[in-house]
C-alpha cells in the first residue's frame, strides 16, 4: 500500500541484453490503495510538448508519439506471498482489459521490485520495474 515513484524500467532478453522501452530516464508512479485498487503510469521522461491546444486538435503523428511514450492501467489488485495480481479494468493497451496480470515482487526497505515475463518486439523478455516509496505524497 502506498505511492511509489519509478526508479528504473528495463527489459532483459534471453541473451542477456538490456533494453529500455521508455528510455534510460523514465518517469512514473504506482499507486496501491488499502481497499484493493491500483493505478500505474509510466512515461518516457521528460515528456515533449506538442502543438495541440486542446484535446481534439492533436495530429495523428503527435497522438502516435504520445501513445508510444506513455503506458497506464488501473484496476483491483491482490497480493499472495511474493506475487501481485493486477486485475486490469482500464489500460492504454485495450487488449489487457479484463485480464489478470501476475507479477513477482520483492520489498526491501522502501524499494519495491516487480518482475514478470512478457513479449516485446516479438522476443520473450523479463520486465524489471524498480519503485521507490514516495514519502510525503500519501494523503492524510
């Protein structure tokens, strides 16, 4: 439970190569609230402004760039020993909606590490997200 700030996001290939899907300086937050709801947001940092002045006047190219540089989902969660289950209700990837995503996790002091296998650019990889507890951001 709490608010977590992203420290790193990397993918490790079966050959041991490290990939950075959101660049080497991503930004993000992960929220776990005590009633079983969670929300995750990751972006390539720093975000680039576009020419749009409103929600509907963004160009197709700008919209593609935004989608490629930002990932988010939310829903309910459950923890069983060293595994977190995210039950996706909304996502920037609509294929994830309705799915249960299983994540291995470890907590040491104020550092939460979450790992899971996935397919990336048609390769099987291991995703590793490292989060730092965001002190001072919790609501009263």
